[in-house]
């Protein structure tokens, strides 16, 4: 049996030579984008969930309106969503001087000019020209202390956000490692929050309820929601996208309420429930650019590792043409190279990028039998990332079939697009 699986800009051929075993290929569900997203957006704005209509919220003499928008690490469809919203504001007589945009960078560095052009330029013109525009900068922005959450997180929010009369979040919903789902309240914490707030909140990722696709009793999510409510949010636009970043649905309205409706849509289309775990899974991050580096690609393991039995076999295929991809991830993998060490560090001094070490070593606790085929050097794969090294495509197939034969493997899942789905067993 032969199977094609993405790897960078090409496909690898996986050949299963042993007979009398069950091999299932798990693909994302077929999701069709909406035909008329402009009509969908208009209906979402003017017939929102548990909220006054958008036009009523923003109207009023000299109201200062602020939009929090996603940063360059996200794929919010800015060029599709923002122009019709700005046109609506113009029709309502709201002047540009009263409209501000804050890029919710959290702890991420400020965007480059290339980032901004990619996000906001249409036919050579930046759609935000003439509007107030700033970034959340944990080192330079001014933050105001609003108290603490029930879980002890200091709520320190960007003053520019707090000084606005109307606060609106533009974001998208997708799976998130420890908040369960991205979107909605994350635009406030971490989006426009201080380093101290973010570190304390993200330290709770070690809680057993803080995992991908889960909101129930998830302390990271609940803490974020509490902080967002304290900061104040007047309206949220949550976009649900297809795998190729087209618009599937839009749920707008009240904080939390619109989010939960968007989560239902997203989860219905991207979660795949299986009846049983397999002895082996062969997974790809989905090819370029999803496997451009190890930092980006690893989400595929976290999304799909529940499909394999404890002490089973994971073959992970990610080209990683740009190497590791993140300085902190690389440094923490050296400094905190056991699950106990990284767990302690996450709770005391969280840094973005360190969480990838935590989740990689968490997967290693489930099974030590993780094999990586990539462009990364052998020494780095084995000694730094503690994974089994695969030299080339020929060795990949030899190793797969040898393990099937010698280890009594009876069931295999092949998952070509592991980052685009969430496996639930």
C-alpha cells in the first residue's frame, strides 16, 4: 500500500509492505467557504449575538473608538474585513481622527514593514492610512493596573485601549495549545496586556484542563475571560476560516457569547473523532509553509498525538527548511531539557517559545518512540530535541516497515495535514 504525504514543496511516498494490518488515512473535513462574505459580515454586525447593533454602539458625537487587531503571527483576513467596517463608519459620519487601531502583539516583537504591507496593503495602498495606529509593546506601552483575577493574575491593560469610549476586537477562532481556542478574549489578554499579566496567565498551561480544544474548567481561558471583562469590551467580531484562509463564518456581538458560537462552528468542522487509538501514526505538518521550521510544525504532533497508544510510534514528517525557527524554543530545549525542568520554568518565568519545549516533552512522556524526518542535523534531532533521527525517504520506509514487522503493529493512522485538524479519541 502506497500513500502520498506532504513534505515541504513536494510529496513523500510511504509504502506499507506488511499485509493484514489496518491503515486509515485521516483527512480534514471538506469545508466550503461562504459565497457572500460581505453580506455575512453585515448581518453579523447589525444582528449580533446578545449585543446592540454595531452601528448603534459606535454612533455618538466624538466617541473615541479603538479596534484591537491580530498581529502578524495570525492570519486574520484584515483586507477583507476592515475595509467594509471602515466604510460603514464613514457612512455613519465618524471621523478618522476618532478611530484607532492597536495591534495586539502581546509579548511578540513589533511588526516589520514587510509584515504591515502583507497585512494591510491593497493595490499599493495601506487600508489603515489616515487612522491612528499603534502596537502593544510590553517594554514601551503604558499599562494601567485594574486589580487581580481570582487566580492571582495582575490585570495590566494598555492605556490607549482603556482610554477609548468604544472597544472592539477583530479576531479569528482556531485551536490553541493551552487556551483551548484562540479568538475573542485573547485580544485583551495577551493582546493588549503587560508582560507580568501574560506570564502569570500563561503559567497555568501546566494545568491538566489547559489543553487544545478545551474550554471547560480551563484556567487559562477563564482567566483571560475575567481580565477581558474587567478591561471592558463593547463588541467582538470572531471570524471562522477554512484551511486555505477563506471565510467560513462570522460570529459577532458580546464578548464570550459570540465567541462560543464561533467555537461551535470551528470545532464542528475541524475536530475529528476516532473510535480507537492506533499502534502507529504517520503525520505531516502539511508541507510548506506549515513545516517551514520546527517551531511552527510541532503543533501537528500536539493536535494528533492522542490518536496513538501510549508507547506507540509516531513518525513526524516536517522539512524545516529554515531550521528550528525560534530563539527561545532553541535555548529552552538546551537549558530545560526534562519535563520537570521545563514545567517549573513555565510556572516561574514564562517566555513565548518555551511552551513548545513543554509540549514536545509532554508528547515524549506519552511515548518515547517519536521519529523525525526533516532537514535538521542528526546531532540536533537526537541530542537537543531528543527525537529519533531519519536520514532520508528510503530510511523512513525501511524503519516504518521494520517496526511494523518486529513490534507487532496492527493499526496505523496516516495524517497528511496534522496542523489543520484536532484528533479526539
